[in-house]
């Protein structure tokens, strides 16, 4: 599995529109609050491949609040209410877990591309944009993510 972090300044199209919406709401804060963030303001074409991850204390109790229908199609199951630790394959689970932890540490959005080899003749490639959302004050209590997937 290979991960490459991409520059937010290179976002284009719908992903850039979603990022600009998020960025416009946050002002000087780490991210907009969950109360002011409207999933339906994100380009609707992206909603099926979005997720919202609730951050809990301890972190190991964090679960997915929202799991788009396109994510269910990709992963073969609905992950609403479940931990990312329940994703398969396990190396993907570890990677996603680390990405969420990195957002909490950096307190900034992250855009990246991952390539994973399924077998000798297929690879799974996706880009993911993950952005923090805050509760009250400056604490990150949710992470909003959008995935763009491609099989080859």
C-alpha cells in the first residue's frame, strides 16, 4: 500500500468546492462546528462517498456517524455506528486510523492518494479529503471525509 499526501492548493472541481465551503465556515477556527456544517451544501455528487467520524474519549471508542451509500457499495457493508477498526483489509484499517489521528494532531485538513494492490492484476486507488469539525470551542469532535475511488 502506498500513500502520497497531496497539496490542498491542487484541489479541483467538486473537491475544491467542498473544501472552500468547509474553509469559508471555519474562519480562524480549526474547523466549522458540526451545528453550522450542512452536508447538503457539499456538491451532491460527492455525498454518497462521504463519511463523518465521531471522535470519542478515549479515541478507541470513536465511530462513524455517517457512511454514504457509495461507501457501502465500495466496502460491501454499512459502517454507520462502527469503528474504522472494523474495515477490511486490516492494512487499510490501520492507515485510516492513523490518518484520523494525524488530523487530530495537526488540527488541519489532509488530502491524500492511496494505491493498494488487491491481487497481481488489480489495484484499488482512491483520493481522500478529510477535514476536522469542532464541537464547542476549538476541540475537534468529528472528521468529515470525502473519498474518490478508482479501480484499475
